[in-house]
């Protein structure tokens, strides 16, 4: 429905556009590039576009999987996973790991990536990624709508138990977000955004004193 230059719709009745705008409006979004290990030792690596951080202490991050996919299965069974930062340099490799392949397939090999042993968890890190976070499963929740009926999506929340940062991204004791050139999911069929130094700006909160 178009009224006064506004396209309005109720999702349950359809959006009326060529492509659902929901995940383009809520974006760009960080990418949950999640590595896990199955109980029998098989490796899995997959990107999830519904990902974010949820708490400082303890540090909690999480991703939502539409469908009970291999990552969720491994994490539920082993209780751990690793988040790997997806960067512009790793975009093609990350995209290759999004392919629908059999459970026993090794997405590290598919992406031409190197599994690196973690310090605390059994799931490996992506050696080529400049920032990784080892996580222990805190909650696994099947989502449901306002009617209370479960939907085929699972929210996986992990507590970060170890963080690894390439020292080239730390300047004067501060992590430089743009220096890593992270990529974010921006909706539609395959839109992504890249954070660059030119895209950054600083804006203090009204009640925040000038930073030293």
C-alpha cells in the first residue's frame, strides 16, 4: 500500500515488492562466521547474517540459524564454537563456506582456509581471520512468534571465553575497527558493505565526557 509516498505493508500479507526488504532495512549486519566441530571430529564453518553482540560482562554473542543447520547441531552436541571476523580480503572464501553441502563436508577445505587450534575450545579458528572469539554455549533457543508457535529458527548464544586479535589492528592500546576492513551483510540477493576508515565518524553521547 502506497500512501503519501510511503510504502506500507503487513508482513503476514506480503510485502508487494520484488524482494523482501526486511533484511536490507535491518542492515548492514555483522556476519557470524561460525566454526564448530562435530562430536566425531568433523569440521564445519558457515556464515550467518543474523548475528550480533548482546552483553559486556560476561561477553555474550549470538547468531540465529534459519533451520536446524549443521552449526547448531554441532554446538548443541559439543557446547562450543568460534566466531571468526569476515573481512574484505576473506569475502570470497567466506562466501564459499555458505554453500549447501553434506554434513560431513569440510568447509575449511571448501573455502581454502586453515583450521587453527583454539586455546580453550575444541572448535578450530580460521587462521586467516584477524580476529576470533572462542565461545562456550550459554543458551540455545528455538524462536517463536507472538502466537507462541515455534518457528524453524534457533538462536545460539555463546559466552566468549577467549579473544584473539592481530596486533596490527591495535593502535595506541585501542582496537581499530576500520583497519580490519570487516564486511557486513546488507540484504537483497547478495549485497554486502565494507567498513573503511572513510566511513567512520565519532559522536559522543550527550552525557559522556570528552575522551582522553
